[in-house]
C-alpha cells in the first residue's frame, strides 16, 4: 500500500484505502441471549425447529366436538352430546372424543384426540347433557399445529436487525440464543489544549468538547461499541501513549483535531512515527486535513477538529467500516431529492454539503446549509444528510441529487419554513405538533411555499408602502396560498442593561465605538434595518453600500432574534435589531422602533391538513393569547383572519 504523506488525494483514492483497511479487520460473531440482542444484526438465517403452535389447540372457551355431530343444530333443534371430560391449558388430554361426545376445553388448551372443532360456550347449555345451538364446521375455532409457523420455515434472514417483533418470533420457536455480528469496539480521542469535557466548569479560553459526544453516539448508531473516550491535550508523548493504549483496547481508533499541517498538529506525525500513515489530506470540503493510518494492526482515523468536518469524514469513511463489521452495511438508504435553487461551491475540491430534507407533494426537497457550517454544530443539528458536489462544479444548478442520510429519516407532522419567532415555538408547544422548522428568513419561507416545500411560512416583510407581507406575496405570484393574520410583536434596538453606549436611534449605528449584530438577508428584521439605513443614506447623500461599510458588524449575521440578544448580552455586539420579548428574557434594554405584523402563509391545498388545522386552532386559542402576553407580544382583532391574495 503506497504511503501518501501531506499530499491531497481524491475521495475515490481515499475510498480505495478504506477497502485496504477492510481487509485488515473482519467481522466477528457471538452468541447472544434473546433478551439482550435488541438492535443487533443476525449473522445467519434462522429456521424454526418446531411447528407453532406445536399441537392443535382451542381458539375459544367451549367444547371440543366432532363437527359432524353438530350439523343441523339450531336453537329450536339443538344437538345433544354427552360431556365426557375436561382439558385445561397446559395439560395433555387424558380423554378421547367419540361420536356423540364432547369435552370441556379452555382457550389455548390442547385438542383431545378425535375432536376436530370447538363449539363456543355461548352457543351451548350444559345440564345432564350438553345442548349445542349452533353447528360448527370441521376446523372451526381450532388453531392447528403449524398453522402459524411450520418446522423448517425461515424465520429471520441474516443481516436483519432484531427488534421486539423478531424477538417474539424467535421466542415462539424456542430459540433462546442467536448468532449476531459482534459490535466493533471503538476508542474515541479528542485532542486540543482548548477542550474540556461537558461535565467540567468552563474556564476562560476553553470550549466544551463536542466531538466525543457526537462521535460516540454515531458509533453506536452504526453498530459499534465505545470502549474508551478521552480528551487529551496537545502534548506529543501523552497523545502518543493514549493512541497506543487505545489500539490495545479497541478494534478501531478515532481521533479528532490535530490533523492539519501546522506546527502544533501532532496526530498525523504520531501515526507516521508509531505506525503506517496511509492518507493525510483529501481534496474535500469540509474535512480536507483528515488522516488515516494503521497502528498495531488497528485502523486509526484522524478526523479534523471542527464538529461538522469531523462528522462528515466519519460518515463518508468510518461509518461504512463500522457497518461492514456490525452487519449493518446494507441497511442505510439514500434519498433522491431536488435542490430548488442554484448554489455555489468551491472549485477544485469535492464538497460534502449538509442539507435539510423537506417532503413536497410528490418529492423530497433538499435545503443546503450555508455559511461556515464546518465549524458550527447548530448547522449539523438541523441537517438530515449530505450531498456530494463534484470538484469541477462552481455551481450546482436546480437538479435532482442523492442525499446520504445521517440516520433514519423521521418525517415531521408539519414543515414550517421562514422567519424565526419565539411565539412560533409557543404555538408548536400548545398544539403538540412535531414540526420541522427551518429558519431561512421571511422571503425564503414565501419561496418555499411557492415551491410546495412548506406547509406554513412565518413572515414579517415590510413593504416601502408600510404594508406587511401582502405586497411580497403578490410580487412572487403566490396564488396557491392564503395569508393568515398572526400577531403583533414590537421590533426595536436591543442594547445592554443601562444602555452604556447611550444609543438612541439608527444614526448611532454609524459611530466608531458601536458594533452591531445584523440579521440574515431575506429576514423581515434585516429589511426593516435596511429601510432605516437607506433613509439615513438619502439624507447624507451617500450610496447605501458605502454607508453600510461604515457600520461595524453589519456583515455579522444572526439567524434568530435570540442569537441577536445573546450577542449583545455576551459583549460581542453593542446593539442589534430584534423583538422586545427576547430583550426581556435576557434582561436587556430595548428602544422601541415599531409594532410589526408576524403572519403565516399557508398553501391552499394544505388548509384542510389535520396538522395545519391543529396549528390554526392553537393560534386562535385563549392559551396562546395568555402566553403571548407574557412574552410582551399581543394578539389583535385580525388574528386568525384568512386573506385570499388576488
């Protein structure tokens, strides 16, 4: 195997290395008790050694008879039979049924010899003899041996995952232990002087370790078992000993961080020193500095430190190996989806772009994540999977793509795309709906409605005419949707308690000593801010773009009102435009600008959808009005009004 040292290779070449690694580690098997094999994967086909039921048994309480003795019986002319015994469940019959005879029998009891049917007790009357008021056919109310499962029948195929249903099936056939794929043992090591575990107090300059948690659960989800997880400082000897120790305890070792070619990045150097470095650098985004090696005959995957980068490399290279070893390699399915708009991609490197999936009327739509997603765990948390964009593609046009799922896709009751609001969070809590919410701004929500990707869009777009939302709906030609009036919330400038910078109005945003936090383009809040800034630019006789260059932090974008408040609270910004309710929650001061109308746009063909109706009922409920008041927002006399757009 050729050693590749600090040389970018393609994904295809890296996958070839993975095939080489697969030849070094093979699946192993073990016998596991039936009660301990949930979600384990069967290593072989399992056949039934017995019939189920193993004997003919009564399906009802009643009397075991020869069916022929009841022919013609009815209420006016009952068949008269002699009761010659009784059979309870769990016992072997000690009596035989002859012509003209019957035996009392309980549900589930073994049928006595000679009987071929059971008369339900409701259609009989027993005195000196048994009177039968309804005829039965041969086999009626009897479960015959093997009627459920026959001896030699295939019960569960190899590579099947054992759930409660399979366990019940195996138990019925007396199979108490099954041969399953052994869960590959994995060691996880996060490296970095800045890291501390989530159960420790955060000190200045430190950040919580994310990768140990995400990768541990990813290992379990892909059939593995974590036998070691550690956070290690960037000290060469300590890191080397930890990796060597991990190879003694685990079948696979995963590290994160320390893979770049910088002076302080040690992992790839250690792999080259104590083992064989197979790969260092893949022409891919994110995850370029990933490294693979072999130490003590065990594969070591050195992932980048950024959470999304680490997870994407895990999904592309480590997950297939774990699934191969645990028998789950044929259980992960891809989804075909449509990307509804053009996106850009860096030239020269294959890009793995995380996406959110939304089901339209007939197809799935993929929403690619934007921004610095490789470093942001919040981006990864909302993603369902990722797409591959080829290295020679600067743009990905509107097209069908294959989405590689991170885990099993769980459809939501409701898809809400648009502007973020904490009032919306309250509505979902009251309605008890499981919704997928994607915060892409008001305009993005309207476009999603037009394309059929969203059931509901939250929007608060202010037109220059002073009217909210309707002008934008008309401009987009949204004739397949209605506007449902929502509620009022107060927009204003959020500043620190006591307003230490003495900010009064939008002109203060141009001061040298003031730093702002902005909202994302397409959001109603961003439009409101830009309207005020355009007025200032007009008064001063300068270009709008030149004006925004003077504003410190104008390019820093927050995707929610809560993020704006937190930025001000933490000192990363002096001011941001947002809603009063989040300022109150975080104990910040608020300079009112105006009331705005936060409304909902719903596709006409979804108005009668059960979940949409539950959402609208919650919108019009007294409980929501009370909760809204607590948040400093208010319902108004138009709340719940449906407006047709013409």
